[in-house]
C-alpha cells in the first residue's frame, strides 16, 4: 500500500482507474502475488477502499505462467482479462479456455495461496532496494 500511496502522490490524484501487477515472469512471481499475504491482498484492499476500480496483471514472456493466475483471477470475478496473442490459433485457444472456464473452488484457491507463500520474499526482493 505504501507504493500505491507514493504513486498517487506523484500522480497528484487520490485514485486509479486500473492498478496492475506488471511483467509477471515466473510461476514463483504468480505464487507470491496470490499468497495470502501477497500483492493481490493489497490490490483487493485498494479496490475495496475505492482507491482503484480495476485490478490488472500483465506478463510478457511465457503465457503459460499466467494460466493459474488467470484462473484464480477469473474466480474473483474480474472485469477484464487481456491476453496477448501472435496467431489466430492462439486466439482460438484463448476463446476455448474462456468458454470452458469453471471458477476455482475454495480448496483450489487456498491451494494456490498456500503454494505461493514460500516464494514471497524471493519474488519481492526488488521492494527492498534503496529508493524503490
């Protein structure tokens, strides 16, 4: 939340339309984000406090890294999921995935959160850099 507060001050505003976790690269990043004490909790708190309207997550390297993240997020009833594609076949595959999606049950959600907990420190190393 400290980072959000600093960003809001720099932007000279008190709210964002969309706050995103950017450039998620590895499954460890995903696990840390969705841990019970991960970044998603701060994002959800900000949305609950009406500081942001929407929550986003982006990835630019391996689309399969975000598959569990996408399922988890869709289970939370997000407004939009944007997935980059290079071919019509990728588009068609994404449509099939979306059409057949079933929200994760409480056990699956808890399992992902438990899985990510051990990676939190490693995945958030950059937050401990001076000046961040």
